C-alpha cells in the first residue's frame, strides 16, 4: 500500500510539472513569436486580472473533481451573483459589505442543495449541477433582464482600487514611469489558492477528498464518511462559485444575464490541464492555477495572431484538452500491471 501511494504521488507531481512547463514554454513562445508585448510584466498581470474569478471557481471545480464529481453550475451561479449584487447596489442603494454577504449566501445555497442531492440522495453530480445551471441562469433573467453598469459610489471605488506591484513598472511611450498593478480580485484569488492548497495537502479533510475520489469502497473501509465528504466538496465548490461570482462582478462592474457564459467549461478545462483527473483521486490546486494561466495564454496567442474569431479559440482549447488527456492517460497507466 505504501509503494502504491508513493507511485500515485509521483504521477500527480509529474502532471503538475508538465502543466507548469507547458505554461512557461507557451509564454516564452508568445514572447518570441508575437513580440515584446508579452515581455511586459503588466501583460502577465492583466492575465491574472482578467481571470481571477476563473481561478477561484476552478479551485472549487478541482475539489469536486478530486472526489470524482463535477459541477457545471458555477458559471450560472457567478452570473446570478453578479446580477443580484448589481440590482441590490443600484436599485436598493445597498452597501458593499452586504452585497458580499449576498454573494456568499447564494454560493452556499447552491452548494448545500446540490451537495445534499449528490451525497445523500445519490443523484449523479452532472444531472444535479445541470439543473443548478439552468435554475441559476433562469433566476438571473428573473432578477433583471436588461444589462446595466453599477453606479454605486462605494462599489465603483472598490472596483477602481489597484494594488501596485513594486519593481515591475515600465516606461510608457512618453517616457513616464507607470506602476504595474493587480486588481483586488487577484489578491483574493491568490489567498484562496494558498488556503485550498494547504487544505488539500495537509488537512484530514483534504486526504478524505483524495481517498473518496480514488476508491469510494476503500474509503468506507477506512472509516471515512463518504457522504459527508462529498457534501463538503460540493459545499466548498458552491462557496467558491459565490466568491468567484463577486470577483467577476468587481472586474466587469455590471449585471447581465449573459455574464460568465462558458465559465463552467473553462473551469473544467483548467482543472484538467492542471492535472486533475475526471475519474477522481488526483489533482493539485497549484496545477489548477497554472491550468487557468495556460488556457488564457493560448487564447491570447490565438487572438494576437489575428485569429480572434470564437471558433479558433474553441478549436485551440479543444486541442489542448486532447493533448493533456492523452498525457494523463499515459502517465497514470505507466508501469501498470
């Protein structure tokens, strides 16, 4: 058993190394092929600014996938959070603090309901989260049908807040020094990556997630409460979808029924590229972070090359997924007797 766990750990680390290496190779290739724009620190920071919400929701997706589940409602939850918070702030003159509470409560509500249906009633996660996605999108339209920008002064001030990154500024065309910066959402995303990396690596609950995803029957024999573990995985995913929805709202500053379209698919793709297996039991939050960065980088490369039509991006992402799925299959089945 000890040797088996050691091999599994080695394979997981190898997937992580491959993901990180692929990201750096793509970014270096972008610098060489597309020019020095990718060499500017702010270009990389802008990738983080644009994808902070995706990083957060992908972390939740990875946790569910590690337990051999899936949650395709996270994009709908993010859209619902954006619309509810926008309506509350603009139409009801609400406070920013209460809007954050609303976002968290919406995420927790979806996590609790979906987690209960999956863990305690034994319904397939895909079916449950598919229903959750339709419900969230439908509720978003019911809350408000027309897109609008939020004018709440406190929210606009928070949205406009920038965190300066020392030492990474550059000179603009006029010779003026411009500070490099990240949005507040990036700070939140990094903190969540750190917290959930520690949770999965060193906590008892994290070990339970891996055990349940690896072999549910073995986990039961070890005395692990499988139902509670699955419930907590979906609960955390819902919570992160709510937080990610608010970070997305901070980035776009508006409410719209079309917001976060495709976020759930990007979260799944980022998790897979980051080394999380659809079959469960293997995954790493750091890998998920680099999965998001890799996905965004390849999309930027395709766009910079002049292929900015939506189908070219889709084709590229599909190609990346196929490559990483093949890599996963080869690595996880090597030396397998």
